[in-house]
C-alpha cells in the first residue's frame, strides 16, 4: 500500500496532551515538511505553549494564528495554528488535569472543521485518558469520544480500530478489555459487523475493489478442532461464512501464530484478530515507529500515531515524529481516495 497524494483540504491536527510529546511532534513534522513532502496541516493548540516549546527545544519554528481558509497560504512559511481559548501552563512531562478542557476542545474543533468541510481529516496526537478522567471526562477513551461527536446526539457508530503500516493492516475485534473477558464479548455478530466495516473502508479509503480479509482464531491453533476450545468453531467460523454471504472475500479462522509472516501477509489485505495483543504485537514488531492507528466506521477520516504520550521523554528533544508523519500521509491518501471515489 504505497503512500501518495496530498489532501485537497488541510488536515486538522489536534494538540493531544500538551504535557506529552504530541506538540513537539507537530513542530518537528512541520520543520521537515519539505524533506518529507508532507500534506498541509494546521495544529489546533495553544499557540503560546507551542512557542515556548519550540524555543525550549531550539527548533525556532515560526508559528502563525489563523483561520482554516488561511492555512494553505501560511503553511510554506510557518506552522498554522488554530488557536484554542484554553491556555496551557503545564511543562513537558508533567500531566495536569487542568489541561483537559483544552485537549478535549482541540478534538471537538477538529471534528467540527472536517464536518464543515474546512479540513480534510482529523489527525489526533496522543492523549492520556487518566488525565482526562481526573477532570471528569465521561467517555472510555479517544475513539469513543470521536464516535460520540459523530453521532450528533443520536446512536454512536461502531468505531473500528485498524493498525496500519505499508506491510500490514490489522484490526482487533475486541480492544481494551481484560483477556478473561474476551470469550464472552466475542460474538459472531460483532465479528461480522467489524469485518463489513473494514471491507467498506478498504474499498472507499484505500481503493481496493475486492478486499481480502483473513480472520484469526481465538484459541491456539484456532482451537485444534475443538481440543483447545469451541469458540473458533462456534463463533469465528460462522462469522467467516456470514461475511462470505455478504459478498466479502473472508477466510479463516487461522492460527494467529502463522498469520503474520511475509508469505502469509501476501494472501490478504487486512487481518482481523480476536483481541488486542493478537493484533498489536505483529504490527509493532514490523513497524514500531511508523505504525498508524486508523479509526474506521466514522463519517470522517481519523488517523493517529500508534504510540502514547511518552511523558518520560517529553520536552527532551529525543521524540521521533515518524508515526505522526505516517499518520499525516495516510490521512492525506485517504482523503484523496475519497475525492477520487466521489468524482
């Protein structure tokens, strides 16, 4: 899946937790915009905080506060910033619940900009859920909040997390739940709904006309014909058949330990894994620094670096923008593909 064209509208990059590495990654990405051929983006942030951080790191990135219609003209010479009203007083590496309002506002304003057609996609910098919870944040996490915003007061869509790199796209069907809860949460219906969302996204956002999905088993050896558990025969296999009945090229369940070597990966466009680590271990092994988190199933494009806030290295000048760069490029590619599909 080669990366390609720039977005037709600027990308909306959120501030993330201002005590984490997100703001400095935004500065580093803009600084390397020409060398890396980056799409145009604007950061929704406290501009004074970005200025202090730029000076602290010796980056000397010029910043300009502007509106969305001015982003394109400013981007070549300065990092465009859509200013937040919420000022950031915290220092790098020192998370503070007082910053939660700005973090949340940055996300909601990014979604609003995309839904109003002012921006092409949402690219989110990492947040710390514990910091938001301490400030009274009512949603389980970043993705759930995006689904809430997408609902406009109605029923939120099912957000599906896909981890992407050039060599692998993988989707965990269950995500941030204890391992002992997975068999109870895993249903044929959930697998089918997830697979259908993935197949639609691969066609619309990645230009794959007939996506191939490979489903892992839940148990070792995909259950070993029932000797190691019945879930693969009773839950996963019927999901494969149901997806096929929908016209989707689905296969499995396969033993997860043989699904991710190079030869196996050539046989599918996306893998559906049954739980978190089954999906994230292979992609973080293959592309630890360049992996991208993509949320499917929303009425707008959202990508994110596949890493956390990294409070331990924030402000030290050693953070790498590789994953954010990949997230920006992938968002631009997805926007271009949507435009091509609509034309």
